C-alpha cells in the first residue's frame, strides 16, 4: 500500500524554472514516484539535497621529508579513482571495494545524498538526547526543565508546528528538593525525550530535521532563563541508566504522555547523512553493546553514531568512515625547517640557472662530461621547481595534482640517473681508459647518456601508474594532499628503493675506481690525481649527499634533518661555486664579453674542477693527436 505521491511544489518558484500548475494538474507518472510527475520532482526536491562543492587539500609546507620520509607521508585527503564504483556507491579505500550507500528509513539515495520518499507529512516522531545548561536568574531549575516543551515550541514557531513530548526524562546531579526550593544561578541536566510533531496541513520533514539537529549547539532565551543545548553521548545511554541504580543520587524528572509504538527517528548525524553497511566481521561490540570498534579505521563509534540492522550488520555515516591522522603539532623546529627549505631551494634554483647559462656561454665547457653535467643541472632544476610548485596544491584540481606528482617523481629519479652516468663515466675513464674517442663518438655517447637519463626513470613511474589501476585500494598512483605518492608503501617501492640502489651503484663505481687508482702506478701523475679529485668532488656533490635525506626520513626531525636539507637543498649553490666561481672560468667569461687580455690563452679541452676547487683549462695544440685528457 503506497502513500499518495507528492503533487505540490516545495521549492520557491523564483529558484526554479517550473510552473507549479504543471506539477499540480499534470498527469501521474508512476516512474517518478514518490513524486506525481517530472515537474513535481523538479520543484519538489528540497534545496538541502544539492551536492556540496568539491574541496581541495590545504597548502602543504614544503620540506624534503615529504619526498624521502615515510613518517611524513600524508594519510588522508587523497584523490581516489572511483570510476569502478557504480552510482550511489562509495569506494572503501581501506578494504579496496565499493560499498553501497544507504539512508535512514523513509529516505533514498539520490545524487549521493539522502532524500525523503515523502518529504511532507501531517505528523512525525523523533527521539532526542542532549545536555542542557540552565542560567536561571532566580527561577528554580526544576521549573525551568519542565518548561522545555514550551522552549521547543517557541523555537519552532516559524514553521507553524505543534509539538508535544510523549516521553520526557531529565536528570540533575542534585536532590530534587534543592532544585525546587533554592533557585540556582547555573545548573546542568541530561535530557532524553521522545516528541511528536504535527500540523493541520503538511510538515516539511527536511526543514524540521535540520532545525532539530541545530539543538546540539543552540542557545535559547525563554521566560528569563537561558538554555544552552550541547551534544551529549551519555544522554543516549539514559534508557540503560534508568533501569540501573546509577540515577538514585540525583533528581530525575519524568513525564510520560503515553507509551506509543510509533516509529521514532533518532536526531543525530545518521538522520541526514548517507550511510555504509559493515558486516559482523568488520566491527567489534563493547561488552555493554553501547560502542563498536572498527579496526579498518581504528575508531570507536558511540551509541549515537551507528545503527544496528535486523540482520546483525551496522550502519555508520559514510563520511565518518575514515582513518583520522593524528595531527602533528606545529613545532619551532618544523617552522624553521620550512624556512630553511624555501631559502636553500630558491638559492639552489638561482645557482643552477647561472651554472647552466655559463655552460651555454662557454663552448669549451661543453665536453662530454660537461654535457652530462648540463643534463644533471636541468633535471635538478626541474625537480626542485616542481617540488616548490606542488606545495601549493590547493590551486590544482585532482588531475593537475596527479600530473604534478608524476612529474615530480620522474624528475627526481632523473636527477639520480644522471649521477649514475657521471659515476660510470669516472669508472670507464680510470679503470678501462675507454674514453679515447673523437668528437663524433662523443656525440654518440652523449646521445646514449641522454636516452638513459630520459627513459630509465619512466620505469618506476609507469609501474606505479599501472598498479594504481590494477591493484585494489589507493596505495599507488599520484595525487593526494601532497600531490605526490599517496602512501608509505609506494614511497618505499618507487622512491626510496630506486634512489638507494642508484646511490649504491655510485658507491660501487667510486670504490672500484678508488681502489684501482691506489693500486695502479700509472695513475701517479699530478694530472691524473687531479682528475680523480674532480670526480670525487662531483660524486660527493651529486650522489652520496642524498643518502643523508634517505636516512633522515626514517627518524623524527632533528639537527641532522637541517644538515641534510641544507646540503641537498643547496645543491645548485654548491655546483655554481665549484664550476663557475673560480678564477679561470671567470677569466674566460671576461674574455667572452670584454675581450682577450694580454698573455692569456683559453683553448681546447677542459676540466671543470681543479685541485683547489676551481675550473682548470688544459691547453692543447690545435689539431694534435687525440690524447687521454679527461673532460669534465
């Protein structure tokens, strides 16, 4: 037996483009039930069901720990791929499955919100529990509590609703004789009640429910008494406490109109929210059945935050089903770390820019190792620039955020791939003496290096993207509040592990080379020793130092964090000082822009770092035979 369909417009005509006559006098369309027809559906949906605007994650203060630390990986506010879920389903990111959305009795899910089947009725019943603070100003608290029905009636007068308390319980931790005889300036009471609302015409259920929910945080002045209502979990336990002996030492006010069997709706967040259903093996009841623990989100839900169904499952608000990350209080050290990160990274970007321009201006620097260094400089510039840009993720939508995270991941892996190329170059030069090539071969070798630098980092990136579509859950992919990898697992597999392997490769190349130099008499000249110092400085600058951040990422912020941040965040500054800020490079720049000075020659092949840390330019006779001269 169905109730009559809604055949009137509920929304103000100024808000819609529908003539109410089409609704009221139009034909009945069964597929539009509980509305009479299409026009009644359009003008009969209460505006409260409009979907909220999407929100974006807040600004993320940048630190390099976000890239290298499993402790600083965000655990909430991720962008999730919900394409596999059906309409009116929500993705359970912890179980890796879609869950159907439900509503309180009498409602159905529409556009991911709960809408009344019959939004207008003549009467409706609710159950409430709350704490009320009274400022009586001379009126006794007992009388003030007995006037609560009039307080409710007063607050609902704008809706032209008549209400009455069917059952009313109020408990004050004071003897009733004291409350009745001695007026108290301020008193608190726990209240549990059942009320019925009715109207001669039709009640707007959505408006009533939204108004009832406001009582959790409402102050009302009535007949010289101030009533401040607050949400109270303990108040919902009142029926249990009433049957026990725990209320004997206070004043219990009880008024019962009659014990009805009507359906009562609990006034709590479940009244309006969309809900998900959990199976019995997904939660644990407390001994008194008044709380449930949900292991997947590590949260306890109180009696007013879940509903037990007839088949033994429970329902909770879908919005409450999320693991709450324990906030880390802002500390002076973290604030200073953020400032240090900004300063060092901005200075590094400036240093990288000047270093790259210097290589572009001076052709003699653009040898094979010099070009390798230019690739490293470009990749580090892109990585650090994206590192700063992605910290303002509130300016990006979910797609742009994911793209930004993928590019950041790619360029940081490119940085370390370039260090591998430099280390392998050092290994070949000193161990196999295999860098005796002409210019044509150097070009081919450089193109090979570029190919390796570009395509090797794509492997972890592509695997991560594939896993985001093939593995249930949201551990892989890109996005989230940090616009990077969304989980510690992804960070370990696709950032820390590849970078650690690349650093170990650099260590292996350097160790073999160092051992060879010590054991080989032919590498005794000051020139060869100087060449090794070149590679040593380059290796320390572009390889080993990054392991400091990897190690620091497994611990809390400390002074070691600042050391690692300054050394690695200022890489561009160190490269600029090593390769540009020395007499010979500055002299070459002066010759380039001012003119060649007397007694100065600048030709041929180059070494970028001399024994003193500057650039050295080894002059050769033009057109001479190819010799084993290191070019860095």
